[in-house]
């Protein structure tokens, strides 16, 4: 086995220069935990034609495998909920369903968690187990509980943790439920995205405890990292501390809009020229605001037989849509259904621009048993209340 201590030290140096690795205790963890142990049986690397090239730990050259393991990027370890690299004979198509998150994101999150010696931590989404191992090294394995909904992923993570010398509380089950036997926790960290933070997590965190989770709507971008502190009365309040992107928790994941999009948008109630370009929704902060303003909306892109852009918003629960076509630099929007989707989103984006286009870190968040409330201070038009699922 190749000694990867030099790669681990180099990784720690890069993370320090990036400003995410700050404390000596977390640096010691990064230098001690071999990331390559948590990539077995292998990874999928992007290949031509929107396919994935399998690379197995056993079959790869040891030096090349070490280079892959310490890339500054996320590494896909599972496709379509079941396929691993050792089961693929060559390049394959598929959608990533498990990965080893890029180290800069992992370390940035665990630094933001503000753990202290003796803290009990609940991790939602074990994944490969790499972040679990870092926390076990820092806090001790008896203080870390990690939950994974996929039994195959959980088994591989357990094996990797054992190889690395850790035996923590790994629970296979619904990642939204946590593990009441160890509650209350001092810290809760989610390595998957959720549409809203489940109130179960609030109940399992003691007053003064911190919850860190990626929140957003139905899109794979335009999501934010929420950091909230639990209060005595069972509420939690905090802010969005930055951009963040994770795979959605499987129990909250939405089925992508598919089928004949033209048929779905055939009958519109209104048509007008849009005041704003819908391409704004391809930018991070406008996408985040759009999902706050219309939390049931899905944003889809397609092309016409002539090669023109076709952009759509759908809210299946409200049976509403907005469809956009470009005309010489301007956009026409057609809307149908009881909820005028683009009117709602356009108003939010206009209010945001009028406020000076503040960054995502300006967004505050308060959670009660019944609602999530988001707002930007000093701007009453930038306030949204979502009832919990």
C-alpha cells in the first residue's frame, strides 16, 4: 500500500491556504485520516459523452490511485442508487447518488460546526465515511453518531471506518430521523441537501446546540448552507453562511420533470414580455431566492427542434407552469395554473435587485415547529414563510 502521508500533509497545506482549515486539531485529523480508504471499491470519473469511467482501488496503479484520492474535487462512488465501480466493465451512463465530497467543502463545514471536546455529534448522511472519520479522530469515536439511509453505502463506510481504526455509532435508516438513543446532541451536521430542516433535528439538539445543513428547493444548485442555534423553547435561528451543494436526501428528493414539456405548457392563462431574463435563474443567488419565493417550483431547460432555448418552471403540486421563449434578446413568458409562478419569482428578484443584490450570506432563518421563515434584514419584501412538511 502506498504511504499517502505526504499527500495528506499537502492537502492540509492547500486547505490552510484556502482559509478553510484553521484549527490545529482539525489539521491533525486531515493529516491522519487516509481519504483513499473511503473510496473503495472505486470511483467514477467523468468521461466523454456524459458517461462515467470506473476506476477501482484494486485495479489502479497505486500512485495513480493516490493522485485520484487527493484531488481537490468530489469523487462519485455510486450511480443510480446501486452501481459501484467494481461492477462496471467500462464507461457507463448514470446519475451520481453517492460521493466523497471535495475536501474543501468537508473541512469548511466541520470547522463551521464549532465543536468542542466532549461534544456529541450527529451526522446525517454517512456517505463514504470520510467526514465521519475526521470527526472520530477529533472527538473520539464514542462521541460521533452517523446515519445513512442506503444499507450498501453504510456497509462500505463501516468497513472503511474499521480499517481506519474507528468503530463509531453507524445507523442505517431514515436519515431524517436521527438516532434518539444518543440524543440530545450538541451538534448536528448534514452531508445531504434538504428542502427544509426537519423539526426532528431541532428536538434532538440540546439548547445552545448548532445544526449545519444545506437547504434549498428542487434544484441541484442555488442552495445555501444554513447554520442555526437551537433555543430553549424548541426553536432555532441563524443564517445562511454561504453557498453549498449536496445531493438531496433521498427521502426528500423530487422526481425530475420529464415527458412532453410542450403538452404540459400547451394551455396558458396569460402571456407577456418578461421584465427580467429567466437566465438569472442560472445564477446562484437568484436561484436561491426563486426557490424561497416558489418552493414547489422546478426549473428545467430544453431545446426546440430548431435549437432554440426553451426554459420552463413547473410546480406539480399547484398544477402551475411558466414557459419562456427568447425573441431577439427579450423573453416572452406564458403562465398557466392557479399560481403565477414567474410573477411571484420576478417580484422577489426585482425586490432583491432594488435592495442592492445582497449576497446569500445576508439571508436569516428561523425555525419553529410549524414554519421556516427566511428574510433579509431591512427589506420587508424579502421575507418568506414556509410551512413544514
